[in-house]
C-alpha cells in the first residue's frame, strides 16, 4: 500500500525517490544514510521489521529529530513497520517516533 501511494505521489524505487529497507543485522548504517538523504532531498523511506532492532531504535529516534531539524524537505516521509511487542508492558518504537 505504501509503495502504491508513493507511486501515486511520484516516489518510486526505480527513480530512487522511494527506498524500502527490511531491517536486520547490518542494515543500520544503510538506514541512517538513507534517512539523511531522504530528509534533505524529499524522498520517502520505509523501514520494515524494526522490532528486530529494538536497541538501535533508541538512537535512531535522535537521528530522525536531527534530520527533521536540518532544513527538512517538505516532501520527506518515513514509514516504519513493526510487529507488536511480545508483552503488553514492553515497547519497541520510542514514543517520540510514534
């Protein structure tokens, strides 16, 4: 659905204005670099399966804030997907990101 919406808004993987990253070990730097580029140039980024990266998400929260404060392009969008936490009192995504 997100990719379809992106296409309707002129954001596609083919022209590198839409990037979809399935998170897992080794994807941290790629996601961080893509975040900076996307925020600066009005691209869309989708990070899937962030439940696999709970400790990394805490630091990524700050990186999103910095990207948003650094003359962020108005067309920039970030989409994040996650499975629910295993227990009701646990969290995966920091509240500020939600």
